C-alpha cells in the first residue's frame, strides 16, 4: 500500500520526518525536501522581538512523551517515576504552577489513563492539587513564553523552548538508559545543550535550581539555534516562502499539471 502512495515530491517539516518517510519506503531521499515547520514563524518573530511574559507565579511545563508505549509496560516504571515526581512536586510547592500539556485530545486521553493507573493506591487526588494543570487546550507556543522551565523528552517543542532561552530538563532515568532505547531518544548526541536528570532526586533539584537560575550560556544558545535549524526551521522563519517556491517549481516542472 505504501508503494502505491509514493509521491513525486514530499516537503517535510523537519529532518526527523524526512528520515522516517525514507526509512518506511514512502519516498526516496532525493525526492523529499526539508522545508521546515510552517507554524514556527510566529515563534521566531517573538524570539527576535525578545517578547516574554513575566508571571507573578513560577511555572513548570511538562511535554508528555512515550504516551503509547506504556501500554506494553516496557517503560511503565520509568513513566511512574517521572510523572509521580511532577505530581508530588506540584503538591509540595503550591506556589509553583505545574502544567502537563499533551499535544491533542487523543494524547490527553491516553495520558489520563496512565496517570490514573500511576496514582492508584496512593492518597493523591488531582482535584486537591490546585496548581497542577493537565490540559491539551493551551497553545504550546504561547505557553513557552509564559513558562520558566520546560521538561520533556521526545518532542521538537523542546527545541522551541531551547531557542526561546528556557531551561530544558530531560528526565533520562536508569530504565531509559538501556541501549535498546537509544534510537528512540531525540537529540541524544546533543544532551550537553540541556539539563539531564538521571533520577528522581536530580529532577526535582534541577527544577528548583533552574527556577532560581534560568540563564543559559551564550555558547549553548548558539548551539541550540544550530540544532533547531537542523531539525525544525531556519531562524529566519521563512518556511512559508520556501513551501510557496517549491509548489511553484513543481507546477512549472509539470507543465501546470497536478503532480501530487
């Protein structure tokens, strides 16, 4: 079925998508092009303007990850450690808002199934933790400018937070350090650009430290921007222009015929 769907040209939002489509045989590498992500333009403009929101309350945003893999229990212990840490952190520090932001309503449902299982048998009641928010309805980019610290693992949103100058913490606990997961860890070769928490205690202590010391070294920022340009978008925010140029080229090449 995939072979029948091969397209003449495939514009991809980032290098990760391009590699995936090539790996499954959907398109030949030479017929795919990385034109970056269309939604990034607004983010880039706000970063260049150095716009940020000063909150009266500190805010930690969690980008969920591995939401479907927990079903086979291969990383359940890891999930449990990570999410219990965030939940207990919110319960312990009532003056700090903790926002867990799934990508969409489908992931929200999967996440809630997992969290219900994780807190089963504990005294945790979500409704009693007034500073804990679990929602997919917020705009991710707006949220980045309101937050103080971002935590996550498998998401290019981490790179968006990184170029916005936010501390980014990756929970890289023992269970996840198994070599069999190496291929599933995004930006593993660039971990020096982020804060890496290797256990529960480190995760909490790094969050607290970064809430008080959020400044990112200028050299690290330059490397973050290079990584962002490699996987997400040009720092010029010109993805729309590139897509338009490609479409015009393909149409002209095909003599005005439909080629997709």
